[in-house]
C-alpha cells in the first residue's frame, strides 16, 4: 500500500472516532460533561443561557454557539443538561433547526410524563433520543467507575454508547422506554435515601437515650460493613427468586425490628421508619413468609 494511502486510511479512522458533539447547559454538571468530551479530542459546540459561562470553553477548543439552534445544527449528537425534562421540552419546541437524523441526549431530570412528552416530540421530528441518569457528582464525570444509565431509541447506543462511556466508564444501556429510567432512578434513589434516613432515625433514638452523637457516628463504619453482606444476599436471592434456606429468616428480623421499635417508643423517639419496616415484615410473616429470606418481601409486596 502506498504511504499516502495508509495515511489517508489512518485519518479516516481517526475522524470516525472524533464526533461532532454539542453540550447545551453549562452548569456544574454540563461543564464537567463538556470538559470531558473536549479532553477526549471531540469537536464540541457549547451553549448556555448566560454566555459568560460558555466563553470560558473557547480556550479549551470548544465552538461557542450563540443559540441552541446553532449548537444543534453543528452536531450529530447533542447533550442537553439543564434543570428538567420539562425545560428541555420547552427548549426543543423553540428550535427552528431541523432535528431529522440527529440524536438528542437529555441528561436532565424529571418524571415519566415529561420524559414521554420529550420523546414524542423528538420522534415526531425524526430525531433519535437518549435519556441519561448520571450516578456521580460533576467531579466524577470521566471516571472509570462512574455510571451513566441510559435509555434510547433503537440503534442510538450502538452509535453513541462509546461517547457515554467516555463520560462514565461503567455506563450502560437499560432499554428504550423512558419509564425504565425513571423507575431505576426512583429505586436507586430510595436505596441512598433509605440509608441516609436510617442513619438519621438511628441518631434520634440514640440522642433521646443520651448517647453522644460522636459515639454513635464512630460506630457507624462497623455497621456499614454489613451493607455489603445485605447486597450479596439481595443479589443472590431476588433475581433468582430463591428465598429458601434462610440463615436469618424473615421472622427473626421481624422480632428484632419489634425490639427496636419498642426502644424507639420507650425513649419517645420518632419511630415512623422502623414502624414501616416492622409492619411490612410482620404482615409477610403472617402471610406465611416467616421462614423465608427477608428479601422475599420483594415477592410478597409485589403481590399485595
């Protein structure tokens, strides 16, 4: 092969990996996304409602767009990272540029109905769609362990999944329907918030009993280590629905929860959190789940 032919092949291959991208919305998260894509060598156009935030990206090699139309016109894959899906709908409805053949990736938040509205508008204009949930702070964008979960129209992950993985090394595609992402967000958010509320309610009962908060805080790391064991149990039993042979049965947990509930009540600490856990567990016990794994609550509650 002649040298010039080999060189031409090299540059065509390189161009295939360097995409025309846009980032609209340069708050803390949008800025992190744009910086990551620029560092990866992509051709990135940026836009922000307040132009001052956009101008600082010129030194990093970004093209500064004066309007959302300009940013999207210059890109094949546009990431929108503003406050909510609802605001993204307003932004898209205000565009005059054609979206046909382009893919819009909304990294904003919102409920299922707003996401459905956005998807309907994009599909109606001949655009592909992707919705992303970023499981990281802005400082984590670009990290090997960072996860961005996405849903998208057919083929979008095949074309642009590599871009999402540059933004988060453990990112994944979880389906096509917006409801899947909203439900996954709600589920994972509940895990995090459940953990935080557990610590908060635990602090209250200890405080009511006269235990110094520093003593309580110092004991949390040992308890947190058990969370990994809980995860292992969950991962081993729930996907397979194998809830038999419990090392610690549901009724054992129900009795322990009852003891904890009585303690909360005796020191007059707010007990709603532990009350909910006990009520759910005790009901499943009464319904015949007593000798099964605590995780069988997933099966019991799904059937009630």
